[in-house]
C-alpha cells in the first residue's frame, strides 16, 4: 500500500509556479494519438467527464461529444482557453485534495501527464473514486516528461517501469479494481521510428460496481 508523501525539490507555493500560462503542447503527436485511442475505447458521448489537472487542451477526440466536461487546473487562463470544457475550477490539490462534487457524479475521470505532481496521490484518487459513479473509469496517462522540481522524488528518480508500478499502487490503495496497463505496441521497423517520440503509458481502472461492493461487504461478514 502506498502511504508516504514523497517530497519535491521545490516545495514553494504551487500557485506561484503555475501563475504564468503555458499554452504549449506538453506531449507529442504520437502520444496524443495513442491517448485518443484509449479515450475512444473507454469514453462515450453520454458521459460526464472530469478532466483533472487539465490545461488549455483536453486531448478528447473531436468526434466525441460528452454530455459535460468539467476541467480542473492551476491556471485560469489555460482552462479558459480549453474549448472542450463545459466549466472549470482552479484548485491546488496538494493543499486540499477534496473535490467539490457530490458522490457518484462522473462517468470518467482523466489525468493526463500530471500524476507525478501530486504529493498525496492516494488522497486525490480516493476523492476520484468517491465522485465516480459505480463502474466509472479513471484513465491516468503519462510519459517521461516532467517539471523536475515539482515532480515527487519517487517519480523523478524512477524508471518507466517504476512509474507504472507507482501508479498501480496509487490505484490499488484508492480502492480501484480492474487495473490495466496500456502502452504503445509496435514491432520491427516501427520501433525505430519511436526512438524520438514520447513513450506512452496509460493505466485504466474502475470504481467497483454496486453489485461488487455489496458482494465484498458480504464476504467480509459485514
């Protein structure tokens, strides 16, 4: 179980670090294509989605038409520039991990190339679990890019395999089930083409459905 709170090189106020808008692309086109493939697999037009730690772009496929997309981030200008958001809010999750929504609000929660900045990712993902509907999905994607001074030490010092294990541990400790790891799968000559591309990793997991939760309680004798 992941319980520690890794420290960062820069422990100054995150609001100061993110005060200046960064309207740039933080991942390359190949990563976005892989990410959108996973979004097409897991998201539906009728979904209510929380784009957690978002910015000026959500990377949702153009053809996807969710019922509602709520964005969260640290810079109001970036969020206001995001055309896919129905609404947004600014909040420092490292100071307050509580999400301002009721239980069972969202069908899906997304976290794109940002999990490494959470000093208590388990506390945040427990909130994600709470606001998801039973059977709802969380999709956490990442590469090897980061702001090193703001990334937690366990991430900064870890390998790609270590990052996968760390995120899996976060999800398991937050009560998620059905965890799967997705990565870009290429072979032969295509592998050489990816040497200059961002590696792509995405973990999907589910909030237990109501029936599973009741069965678990029965198994515990409660």
